[in-house]
């Protein structure tokens, strides 16, 4: 994208009362961001939803002045910028009507990997020991699929997810509710370098925009929209993570959550998602893998190192012996013959895949390696 193209996109982006949906509508009608400012007023007024008030906001001369300053700031700090029309724009966000027209980023983010899986991990800022254990265990278990772990860099679940991703050598991205030049909360400055090395930060806010309350709600659409699936670790009956879950559902994305005791405040929101059947129950990564139909064979990079000496527990040994006799068998049949619930069997099979002793085949078949 040339500086000239970016300048006009920034000018539209800056205009008050013009959101991403309206901006895309204007650009589509005119052919480019630059042409929006060359189009005759009467023609613009013919666009559905475009009125005189919006055009007056669009033509405010201060927008161009601000855009020129922001463009210079972006170039001075070597930030990356991608527009919604470019190939580098996050593939999942392309399908979201209100996806941002511009995304600013910094770090070592790589979204170009084929079959790249992205998981948004969200939840309360008041994470409990149960939430920490669940979050860390899930990310460790899902590591063989090499997903990007996306979260909001906030207290609690967010920073737990980022750190767990780094510990397991996964790429992680912090989606910010303010400009890239700021760190919020300030106490998280100590995590910036490690996240930059293992991923980076993205936002659709300018350098002069701070962490206002409404910004957090707005950025949640990116967290939900970029991901293939959203995982809610812990949440009270109300909270930003539930907003993110709602947005993900509106985008027809799957949502998973950990169940909790009925008396636990920070499991109430998760339990409500389960009761209303808006989310799938998550007790281990195997639940997500099974329900979404993820397969190690889909991506050559999601390989499992076969161990020379593998220790199997009693359940794993039972399944291993069974599959040696059957050569290969359907998941549901294994569950029936070995007298195990499907959800429990799925978790065991995933563990055995990680140990390199079984592998999945098309059609939910499994065989011994």
C-alpha cells in the first residue's frame, strides 16, 4: 500500500460518525479511498445510509491534517499497516462486515502460514487458581497444532494466555484498545519484549487514542473476528469476555468454555453460556479438537514427535492393545468396545497422539503408528 493510499484511508478512518461499515460502503461505491474525496456530493448522497451529516464529518479539513500526522508517526516508528482490501489482512476478519478498514501492528506477527489456526483466549481479569490451571493446561495440550494464541493483554486470563503461549513456544498476539505507542496496564510493560519476539501487538486505534472504556468493547470484535474459535476461561455473569463470545457467535464462530461450580462467581458466566447452549463444554483440548474436527494431518507443521520410550497409563494401554488388534477403528466404536465416554476417549486419544503412538485418519478413524 502506498503512502498516498494510506493517507486517504486514514482520512476516512479519522472522520467522526463514519464507522468501518460505512467506510467500506463509500470505498466500494467510489472504487478507492482517494476517489471518495473526488466523487460528487450528489452521487455520495445516493448511497444507502449516507446523509448530509456524515458527508460534513467526512469533509472536515482537520481529518486530513490529523491523517498526515499519523502517517508520519507510523513511518517514524516503523509500524506495519494493512488495509481490509490487502492479501495480508487477517483472513477471518475479511468475512466480518464490521472488521476494521485498517489494522496497525508491530512485532514478529506471521499470519501467512497455510492452515494457520487462531484461538482467542479471553476471560475475567480476576482469574482464580482454577482458571490459571485450566488456561495453562489447555494451551499446553493444544500446542501440537501450533495455533496463534490471541488475547487482549489485560490482567487475569489475557496475560495468563500470552505467557502460556510463550512458554510453549507458540505465536501470541495482543489486541490493544489503544495506540501501539502505549502500554496498558503499565505493569505489563515487562511482558512487551517477550510478546514482541513471539508475535506482537495489533490495534485499529491511533497513537493519540488511549484505553477508554468504549475502546475495549470495540476491540473485542477483532479478538472474536480474527479467531477460528473463542475460548472463555472464566467469567462472572457479566463482562467483556462474554461480549467477545457474543460477537464470535454472531460471526458464526464456535465458542468453548470451562465449566465451574455453581457457587463460583467467576464461573457463572461460563456456566450460563453452557446452559444456554451458546458454548461447547471444554474439559481438555481434546474436546475442542474433536468437535471442530481438527486433524494433525491437515498441516505438516502440526507434527507429533514419536517417543522412543513411551509410558502409557492403564486407559491408554487398553486403547493401544485394542487398536493393535483392530488395526484401525471408528472413534464411536472404540468408545463402545472399550466402555468409555466419547469425550473421555477423545482426550485420551489426543494424549496418545502427542506421545506418537496413534494417529487419526479421515472419517474419525484411529490407528496405531
